[in-house]
């Protein structure tokens, strides 16, 4: 199955989230095992994982209202 369009976009976003989770919990084997299982099960996902950028870090701001 070739993944394209909105599905690919949503999957890419999910992969960024998953990559960030793996980076956030480097000593937890469960996220890494999940990634390994997913990559083994899907050549398309394997290709996306290999081409995805590193974890995105989103910095936000807070407004304090007194």
C-alpha cells in the first residue's frame, strides 16, 4: 500500500510525536519496541521513519493574568 495525501501528512505528524516520545524516554524500552514492531510490519512506515526529521520541540508561552 502506498501512503499519500492527508493520510501521509497525519502519519508523518504521528511519527514526529512518536520520535519525540522515544527521545523523551530514552531508558524506556517500550517506545523503541513499538517503533521496531511498526517498522517491521510496514515498508511504507519504514521509509517514512527513515526520511522523517528529528523530534520537534515546541516551545510555547504562557500569559499570566492577575
